[in-house]
């Protein structure tokens, strides 16, 4: 199963952190680190808008 889908299921509340860790085969603390870590290039990043007045 795709790790991103498992993490997304956890974030949406479909599974618990413990279930997520079991599916991924890692420790719950590692899952928490993955979830709180910045996303890679998978998703587009928003670019902050700058004022034209400087």
C-alpha cells in the first residue's frame, strides 16, 4: 500500500496512529515525525505574494 495513502487515512481520522504505524511497519513516533515533517515535491508549494508598494 502507498505510504502517502496510509498517512492521508490517518490525517483524515480513518485509522489511528497505532494502526498507521502497523501498516507502515514502523514505530508510532516515526509516523508522527513523518506527518509533521515538511512535504516533499509531491504537492505544489504556494508562493507568498509580495506587495507592489515595496
